[in-house]
């Protein structure tokens, strides 16, 4: 019998794993990776206690929509669990093409490609187009998927101050006009809830001949006509070269997309490692996204309810003088500025049966330690009453 399990593990990597402070503190305070044993709409249960979910990205509250569930079940029966292959190889099916056509049409672009995660899609919206000789102008507060894409592309990167057109201009003025340049933005910034200053940023990008990439994971389904997104909201869809997004927010699913011209999407299919070397979106995920896209268009009441709920929630936070970082979207941070305060606020919410998420530096800029909350169209008046009670109570603890 091999006794290899008794061998001393002496690699420096094992040393690092054993003595990692981030993991030690995470486990000590038990703030992340919770497992719920039941979910029903906006309610989740853990160890016999029920919570109102106040941090999900299910903005339109569609996770339990009967039409979406039915579409997923039918797809599973008809197509099985997976196509077990990359799109480039053997993984493509007619349902991918149908979803891509519908999404392209909805966003207002010529063509689309879908991925098995929003993270892959948004990373690919950069790696699919840029290379080592290019320059990326990146908003300082971009999502990790975009930083991964930027890093993998090998392009040189300059960061500009968050949502700051004049800083973008300053950087561009100092750059070589001959270099291929791309400006990478989010439509709604996921942590802050800020809407991109798209008209000004786009005007500067165009003045300096930049390619424009917009990750609209949080704007899609929320802003624009019927939820077509941030570019549509500003009537700038034609101006964005690439628009990417995720199915795990307003569409209540899993997966992601990149839209652009036909030529650009075919180019991306040749160059993006995220599509060439990763298996295709599953039949169930594809069918659920398609059904959700249809529900979004047929049932505007979910969005209406979202904005009604948001308005009540923001009034409460304002009344309590809580700092929401000027969020303009359903993703609403409560900035408390110190990790201890964030921890006690979060614990107090848990005590009252409200589930939120902690985000502390370096995940957010120093001094911006916050509780990340998000409002859903599925929150009922009773949920909002409970949220109000919880927030009022938590505010007394800091
Ligand atoms: C701005 C942004 N882009 C991309 C993603 C990745 O999407 P997904 O979680 O669906 O993989 C997220 C997820 O939070 C996001 O906030």
C-alpha cells in the first residue's frame, strides 16, 4: 500500500496555502460561501432560518418564472444535459444560433455569440479583439472578467479614473495616434451602481479613433427600451463596437454574450480562447435565457416593479443618511468606510433575517468598505417591510 499521504508536504506553495491570512480570516468570520438549503423567490433558508435575499442580481425576479422553468425542462428532455464540446468543434446546435439571432436583434447589433458564463463572454469581449500591440484604456473600477481579458490579450493597459471622461482624454492626448486603441467600460458598474457617462466617454473615444467595448452585465434588462441596455438608454448602440453581457443578472440564468457586427463576431470566433477552448452553453441554459428574453419583452411589469421597489428602498437609505455612493441602479452599495462597521452592519442584518454581502478593500477602494445590496422586482411589500426593519436596526449598530 502506498504511504504517500504520510509524506511531508514541503513545497512553498503548500506553505502559502497553510498560512494564508485571507482564508484564515474568511473562515473565522464566516462571511462568504454560505450554502442555503432552500430557495423560493426572494427567500432563502439556511440551518432552519429564513432570510430575505438582498444581494442577488435577479433584478427582474424571474428565477421561478413558470415559462422559463418549462423551457428548461423541455430543452433537457429534447437535447440532454450538454453538447459536450466547444462551438468550434462539435458543440454548436440550432438553439445556440436561435438565441444568438434573438439577442443580436434585441440589443440592436448584427451578430452575437453566446458563452457558458458571463465571465467568459466579458473576458472574450476583450481577448477576442485585442493583442499585444494594442493599447487598452480601462476604467479603474472594471469587473474582474474584463481585467482577465485585458491581461490575457497582452495589450498594454492604461487606467483612467472611474467614470472620468477628462482623465481619459488626458491619457489619450499623450498616446501615439498610430496605436490601435480600445476603451473598455461597464454600462452600470456592478459594485457602485454608477451608470457610465457614455455620451462623454464615447465622444472622446471616437475623437481618438478608439474601439469601444461595453460590458453591460448590469445594464441589460434594467436600462433602455424594454431593458435593451445602457447603450440603448443613451441611444448609442451604433457607437459601441462591442457590447457584452451576462445571463446571470436580469435573465436569471447562467451564461453570457458578445454582440457586434457580423464581421467582428466571426473575427472573435477565430481568436477568442474563451470560445475556442471552452464547451458550448448547455441546452437548458440556452432555453432558459431565450425564454427569459421573451418574458422581458412580453411582461414589462417586472421592470416596473423593480423601479418601484428601488424608489422605496433608496428613500429609506436616504432618510437614514446612509451613503449609497450615488448609486443610480438596482445594485445599491451601503458605504460604511471601515471593515469593522461593515461586519457589524452585516451581522445585524443577518440577525433580522436579511442576507447581504460584505465588500471590503482591496475589493473596493480604501475607505469604501461597503455592504453590497441589490433590489429585485420580485421583492414583495412584505419583503420590503422586513428589509426596512433590518436596515433601521443595523444602522443603530454602527
Ligand atoms: C460587470 C460584470 N461583468 C461580468 C460578470 C460575469 O458574469 P457571470 O457572473 O454571469 O459569469 C459580472 C458578474 O458579476 C459582472 O458584474
